């Protein structure tokens, strides 16, 4: 098992069992933005970049090739769907800035644009506050049960849905999140969505048609990352901050991790974590191979929980000195010790 962490200009490949960490050999100045693992090929992972390239590894991060490139665009989101019957490998979706979604049926070697995003009624209001003249696809999530159903979060302005693999889209619904940063699903809870958003925490039980906002106990509601226990869809973790500057900034960094279990109130977890002050917001990932295990990556390193997020211990690695104070962009757990799938 390996953990891949994307920082500003590197992908760090961590083997917690061996206590090793290597910086992936990537082309110069690609600047990673997002990572997605193939659910059907255990060691295949894609990485999106600000340079517009989509990189691919088939050995858990040891070596990378450029699968394709989107000229004039940044790749801001990636997702891979469960495998359809008769298909060799997952469908891959890429989101970009300016906002567009592309689909690949051959492992990322070629893409075609999914139509219809600009025709949605809410599209006129999409805007990324720091650069209000633009917006981008922040996150894509594929339904783990129903092939072809997926959701895309536009930063900022909408969480949209497709039921046919991106051929057509349904616009945001009243009461839903406007600024989703991370969206999670769970194979044991069909139709349930978990949204960590700049406008708070949202859940849906019907695939995004209606939403609730269970926020009791959340003292800070600018949310960035959400992860759900692979063995229990009712154990949820989120990372939170007072706002974007405290979430990502070096000088004013301040973040927390909250836990919710069995539909109860949120509770902040602190055991084993660095102090909230000076800690950039964590990216969270549930271990897909071991129930109750979570990882979190932030500017101060990587930590692991084996009790459903209640307590944490540092992954025993020497974090590169130049990484202190740097924002993490993505985190994924892969089975990098088994080839191909």
C-alpha cells in the first residue's frame, strides 16, 4: 500500500510500511493539482497539472508518463468510474479551468468533451472569487454502484449531476451546496452524497435531488475535505477552517478535523494531531482496503488513524524540510504493491 500526496510542485510517494518516501519524477514545472486512482487497476493513478497535462502511473507512483494534454487549460479535477461490463479499465473524467469536463475511454490517451455545461441556467453565475472572471471544475465524483452517474462541483456556483456519463447534465437544486470542494460517495450507501463545501457541510440521501445540512458541533464551517470510513458509511471526517486564508495560507494557517458517527453531532478530534494554529487544512482519505483507517496530509506531514478517526499518529517519515508551510493539493491511497490489476 502507498500514499500519494500532491504538493505545489511534486507528488510524494509514501510507503508507510517501509517508512520510505520518494519524490516522483515528473516533468519540470507541471505543478500537480489533483490525483485519482483507478478502481479496477490497483496500481494505476492519474495526476492532473496546472500545465494542462494528465500524467499516468501504472506502478503506484514509481514512474509516470504523460498520457495527454489540454492546451490552454489547467486540469483541476480527475475521477475514474467503476468498470462497466465488457470494458477493460475505468472511464476517466477530467475537469478543467475554464470549466469543462472531458471523458476518456482508453485510460486517458484521448478525450472528448462532455457537452452541455455552458447551457445550464446557473452557468451565468459561476465565478471563482479570487479571480471572478473565471471558474473551474473543483471535484468530480462517480457513483460506485450505478455506472454513468456522476457529479461535478463547479468552483464556485454549482454541484451538477449527470446520469448518462456526461452526455447530459442537471443543474444545481435549491438547498444544495454552492461551493463544494470535495464530494464523497460510499458503495454501502447507494445514493448518499457527502459534501465538504465553502458554504458548510451537506448530505443527500437521494443522489443530490434534496439536501440536509447536519452541522451541529461544527464550529468552523469553511470545509475543504471529506472522507468516509470504507467499512461504515456513518463515520465521516471533515477538515475545516475559518476561511480560505486560514485554510491555505502559510502565515495565518489554522485548521481543524471534525468527526461524526452514526448521525450524531460533530466532534473535533485532536488526539495525536499537530496544533490547529499553524496547520494548513488537511486532505483526508479513507483506506479503501482496511475499515476504520484514515490518512490526513497537511503542511506538517502525514498522520494515520486506525480507530475511525478518533486518534492519530504520525506516519514515521522525515518530511522534506522545504515542504513545511506548503499547501497540500491532493491525497490518495493505492495498492501500489500489486501490479496492473
